[in-house]
């Protein structure tokens, strides 16, 4: 594909970073994903071929390095790649402030939401004993999140720990709470239900630091 043919650094950088999925790949690396499949879990609609192409393009411009990890190849941001953090944060802040927030009308995936929740567990707020959260989200298979003193893992089956709390919800209600569009009480009115012992159900929202940009309010109409 021909480039923009301009000397301007905005144009030159956009040739590298402006393709579909590229900045989402950078986002996943900034959030700590290092292995190919972990990166893809946060971007479930990207094909393996496209993800490989985007990683190779970032490697070629020196933003990403491919290294040997304990369990196979891993991808890490270089100094140039880490400098993209300001760009990603600015883009996210702009989107949170200026784009409409109507989760009921958006084309949403459950997996990126659960991955973000897994990343933002407040371990100091968890009960002392390990437990499993069961997520029953409308039109999705049940998902499970193992919460331990220093570990949070997503599973397709309960790995064998007590399962005292069930989260039932339409996906838009869970998204609206997580993204900061509504408070937890409003999400409950939208259909989010926590089933289990009352102390655990009441504590559930405090087990997580919500979405990194949840504090950014939408611009006034």
C-alpha cells in the first residue's frame, strides 16, 4: 500500500500506527500481555494472521522486540514502544470524554471486559480464602474467575475452588458499570445481579479498580 508521501511526522507515524488493530496491539502490550495468545485474548476479533502482521510491523519500526520466554516467544515494548503510552492514554481519554456512551447499542465482546477485570483486581480487598466468581452473562457461556491472595485467572470451567458468588447480567449493564457510565446501583437497575452471601455480594464492586479511564466524565452536551 502506498504511503502518504509527506515529510510530516504525523503522516509518517500514521503510516506505521494508523492501521486497524495496531494501537490495540500496543494497548495490550502496555497492559502487560507478552505472549501471542494473551494479546489476542484482549482483542478477540483480530485474526491470528493480522495479529502476526501487526506485531511484525511494530518489530520492523523498533517499537516491539520478540524475545525468548520461559514458555516460548514473547513480545515486549522497546523504549520507542513504551513512549506510545502517552498516545494511547490521550486517545482513550478523548474517546471516554467525547464519544457517545450507549452500551446497549454497541457491538460488545465479553472477553475483553473480563480480561480487563482480571487485570484490575484489588487483591488487598479480597476475602482471605480463594474463591471463584461465576459470570452468567446473557447469550454467553458461563465464565469463571479464580481469585486468590495474589492471583486472578479466567477459566472456562471452575478449577475446583468454592463458588459462592454468581454474577448475572446483560452485557451492556456490566459494561456500563465497568466503563464508569453508571454507578453500581444503576447497573443493578439495568439487570446486573450478584447472587450469594450478602457480605460477598456487597463487597464485590470493591474487589476491582474499575476501568482505567472510568473517572473521565463525558463532555457536557
